[in-house]
């Protein structure tokens, strides 16, 4: 099963403090009903080495009050959010986790699990996938109009899952090309 992950953080390195986790299961037919969303107390996110950066804090200060209020008043602990996310994952061996960037969402969440009592991430490293790479491979498949609640981890995960689903459907429904075998001379084998 494919799962789109989106994080809101207070930094941009692998040890960035997470303030929200959003995730949505999806396939070629679209996003599924099963969703995950938790806002996390910044204080608890920083307790085991979550870091903040001045540039990210300044960026958040330029966002809407609705976006920043999502985490300003969050009370859930990072540890509780990690345990709940682990329980949310259906099959730890086959769940494919998509993040928006090869070195962002998945990497940050995996590092956070490691910092919190050496908890293993609830998916296999070889099932990491990059949504940004996928969307750049298929620029002809445009995403739907994004909702006004940008920088809400669940809303962003849903929007990304919807776009990835369109790409999956495009690939699935693309006319199949007949396989051609070439001989040693590069000619079509008979």
C-alpha cells in the first residue's frame, strides 16, 4: 500500500523538530479514507535533539495565522505521535512511504524515530519513495488546485496523494507497448 507523508517542521535538516505529521493512503484510484494527522508540541519535539533554524522560524512568521496556529497550540508529545503513527501503518514490510523530497519528510521522520529511544521507523528503508521525483518525471500530469490550507500536513499530504494517484492512473492506463528484442547487432530479433 502507498502512503503519502507530509511533515511540518521548524528546521530543514534531518534532525529538524517536527510540529505536524500528516499521512494519507492512496493508489491509482485516488486517496483513501484512512488518514493520520497529529500536531506536536515543539517543546517535546526538541527534547531529544530536534533542531530549529532561524530561516524556518522566519518563514513560518510570514505564513498565515491559521497555518502557524496548528502547531503553536499543539500539546501532543513527540513520543505519543510516533507511537500512534507506528500503529497507523498497516504493514510495516510492504508499506511504501512517499515524501516530498528525497531528503526531507521520510529522512526527518526516520531520524526522529532513531532519536526517540532507538525506535525503528515503522516502514522499511527500501520502501522510501520521492513524490518530488515522481511529479518531475510526469510534468504533463498537472495536480488539482491546492486547497487554501497550505502548510497543513494533512491537507498537503492529501493534495500530493491526489496528484500521485493521477500519475499512477496515467501510467496504469497508458497503452502497453509491445516488447521488442534486439539481437547482438542491434536489429530486431526474429
